[in-house]
C-alpha cells in the first residue's frame, strides 16, 4: 500500500519512529510488574530507551543530512513528532512508577537533547566533508559521541547522557540543550541563510 | 587643759551621755563584719552549689547501664534551659556495612525550672553513640559511648542494701547491676534489656505496679516471701509461690536463699529473651507484604501496543487528517494515563505479637512499610528496625528513609496489655491451628497460638497461681503502658 503524499510539509511516520515506538512499548511491558507486591520500576528503562532513542534518531539524521533546507527542516520535524508520539508511553510508565523525579522534565528534556544531537552530528559531517574526509564519518561519529559522553561524565551535572538526563533535571542541562537546539534549528531551517539571501 | 583620751573610749556626748557616733560604729564593727562574712559565705556556698549542679544531664539505660540490641530508657534532665534539645547520633554500622547513622532528636518543654525528656530508645549494636543537650547555640552537656563500652548482655538488677551478697547469684557471666527503686523503669520498654530483678527486702521497695510491669515484660522477678512492712504489697504477689506472668515470672526468695545469697530454684520465666526475639522475628515474617495496586500487565501491554500501532499508522497515512487523528489519539492517551497511577504509593501493613500468661501479656507492634518513590516514610511513635539501617527519631516520630520501591519491617516498643476474654475463650476452642510453624515452635507444650486479624497471641500455659492482689495491679500496669501506636493507614 502506498501512503498518501505528504501535504503541507507534515512529516510522515517512518521506520525510525516504528522502531522507537516498538522498543519503548516492549520495554514498558517487560518492566511492568506482574505481582502487586513488586515495586513498579518501569519508568527508568523506558526513559532511557526513549531519551536514547530520540538522541540516536537525531544523531543519525544529522550524520546523513541532505543539503536541502527542506530536508533538514523535515528531519527536525520528524524528531519533534517522534518526541510527542512517544511521550504518552513514558507518561504511563512514570505515573505507574511514581519516581521522585519531574514528569515535565522527563517528557520535554529529550527533545532539545535530540535536536542538539542532530546539530552536533550535522556539524561533524559538514566539517569532515569540507576537509574531504567524509569517508571517515562512520569512524569519527562514534568517537565523537564517546568523547562527548566522557566529557559529560567529567563536568558534574549530566548534560547529554541519556541514562542520566531523565532522572537528574538541571538548569545547566536545560540551558545547554535548549541553546544547542535553538542554534541547530536556526541554522538547519536556513533562517540565517534566508537573511543573507535577502540582504 | 583636758586630758587627751582616745576618741570613742571615754569621750561622751555632753548632752546625752551616750558614746559618740564614731565610737558606736567602732564598737559595732566586729559584729557587722562577722554578719557580712556569714552572708558572704552563705552566698558563696549557694553559688558554688548552683555552679556544681550541671545544667543538663543524661541517663542512658537502666541505672546508667545501656544494653545493646534492646530498648533502653533515656532520661535527660535540664535545669533552667527552656526549649533545650537532646540530640543523639548512633552509628549502627560495622566493618562490612560501613557507617549506619541513626539520629535522635527530642525537645524539652519550653519552660523554666527542671524539665525532663523521657523516652524509650531502641539501641542497636553500636559502634559509637554520641549525644549532646543544647539550647540554641549553647551546648549544655555532651558525652558518648564507644564500641568498647558496648554490651549486649541483659542486666540482672539487684535492689539491695547489701548487694555484694548477690554478686555470684546469677552466675559468672551475668551482668549484675546494683540499682535503687528510683532507677527502675516504669514502662515495659525499659525492661527489654533486663533479664532479672532481685529485691531482697533490705532496700526501699518499688511500687508493685512497676514490679508487675517488669514481670509482664519478660523479667524474672525475685521477691522476698517475707519482708518489712513496705514490702507487703510485693510479698503478697508471691504468697502462693512462683507464677508466670506475661512474658516473665514472679518468684519468691526463700529464707534460705536470703540468708545464703543464692538462688535455689530454677528460673520459671515463661519466655526467655531469645524466645521473645524469635517470636517477634517470626511475627514480622508472617506479616503480609504491603502491596501496590498496579494496572494488570495485560492491560498495559494492550494499551501500549495498541497506542503505538494506532499512532504510527495515522502518522504513516499522513496528511492533515492523519495528523489530526494522531493528535486526538495523543490527547486521549494523555487523559487516560493518570488512571495508571497506584492509589497508595506508600502502603503499610500492621500486626503485633503478644506473649501472654496469667491474664497479662507483652505486646510488640510490627509494621511493614513500602514506598514507591524514593524518600522518607514518617511513622507516629518510635520504631526499631529488625536489621541495621538508617533511621531517625524526631520528637516521637520515626523517620525511615527508603529507596525507590524499598521496603522494610519495623517493631514498636513493648507494651503491657491484658488478655481479652475472646482470646481466652479462643485459646481453648481453636488451639494453634493455622499458625505458622515458626510461632508454634516457640510455644511450650500446653500453650497455644491464637490469631486475631494480624495480631498473634502466644499464650503460655499458666504456671502457678497468681495471687489475687496481683490481678489488681496487672490492670494498673497495663494502664501505665502507652497506647499502642497506630502508624498510618492499614490496608
């Protein structure tokens, strides 16, 4: 069956979203307690899978970014839709677990993190292509990701690590990831390019 | 020329004939100096006495002998220090566990004069106990106990004017402590660390209700069968021989024993200390585990898979209609999500174990606490943990920090209760059917285990005949005990 064409720039579900939804649902059901005397701890793995999955989606989309502005904008929209579409599953795990954490943070923090990841991967791929080292991207990408994770472990409050960010809200993480997301969205959607063109 | 005479000696007023003022002053001086010196000496003595009295002091344990792994009476006395606060820090840790801090805070009444803080505290097997009594920024008194001062042997209290006679009465390993009637605890919890109480009639007698409370709490009480008139209420308790009472016993000291300073009879205690502990542990194990009302897993699986498939399909179809439909599904799911929240995030289950004999028993409340979110559970009353763990006791409340999804079991302070009629009747009718094996094994032949809701009664076969006068004071002893604490909601 062929899906209808995309109308008015609205993104369409893809395999990435299907995998993410399936993974979250699987983890949620697997971690949900079978007996009433067992504590519900399903939110912790669900939050890690959702945050990590969204970050991975953003990173992969940034690494394989197409040069067109519309494609970049669509990629960012797909990340935003995936974040919204998976939020109820995490909310279900959260209210069942009743952790000492913030639901609002748990639901909204992964989106700027994923967009920042998109921006970091896009920057990396652009730089490597500029210096004609695009072939090294599959090697450089995990190395840079590992370096960023190491850096995060060194500097106190968790900023990027998907297994720590949901449970540890911090102003630093909000500021860093929101700034990264705004800069990424501005550059990727071509606002600055549009301004230069109009000038 | 008049003769020169010393002023004030022979010179007199020419008008009245009285000695001049200066002379009178000189004559009065020795008396005044003596009076002033006396007043000064009295003032100094008074001030010295006031300075010598400490502003605050603490008595830990019965007669100042704390027992590890037992409830101990704690009494802090402060003088003219309104709002003074007693703070204790107990390290219940060890080499393997590391530091396990347990903190105690209790406040004196915000009034002048002499104020007391009385509480019963479950002392664990400590590595260190430190305490201080402070008023604002000032520390009025402080002190501590190290690991070398830790002793978990129960006390054998001797109330006697000639205690040396009884030094070998309880065996070489016994921890014999000389006490006066004023040292004896009034509440059952204070007797938790006491194995025996011996009164030979040579010292001032305590109130009979205190002695009955001690016996009911599990102490082997040894009383003279004959004694001075002040001992009449006590000698009547053993007039008909030894008898079990509650978890302990009342036994008479024969004239031969009193003369020789030896105990001829074997202990007639209904329950030993180890048996009481085993009963509490078995009762705690039999306590139903607190539960949460989670959504059934099948419902969650259906909801999660259905939602994921529906949202993905609607987004895959795309277009404004698909997008709007997906948005509606998201809104509906968000509205339905709160239904998955458990109604009780901090469920508890409660029960008790009561060891009874001859119409009186000692009750130990049990409570199992579970907590879904990480945090501290607050319980009304003081509770002890069955295993070393972080705890706080603040002004009569117990603070139990728990990790997310954590659970623990706690025990309350022992209190004396009377055996109600329905339990006495059930004793004969139902026996020990259905009781856990761990509890049945603790009851000697002829005794029974009776269950009333989550309360287990371990009724000892009454040995001996309790004197009629004892039945009168048992009620008073039960009334003296604090009301059993209710901690939060019972499922």
